[in-house]
């Protein structure tokens, strides 16, 4: 099975602004947020997009 055109993960430092059906990763700092996004991008073969300073999504195009 190949997943295309989907949000694979949400990564944030602000849990109060997040809900939904994708896996959600909560980070304690901006540095941890950046590292988590980079790691998940590589693991899932997706692309990380910063939607704000405290929110990234990993997308498969």
C-alpha cells in the first residue's frame, strides 16, 4: 500500500491548538520541534512544512 497526498503527522509545542486524525507529537521546545520534524520527515519519506513557529506538519505529496 502506498500513501499519497496525506498529512502523515502533526508536531507542535502547543497542545491546546491541536486535534485531529493524524498522529500528533507534542514537543517541549522549539529545538525539539525542529529535530522531531526532521526525523519524521526522513522516516516517513514525507516533507515537513512549518505552519507557524510552534506547528509543523509532515505531508506526503
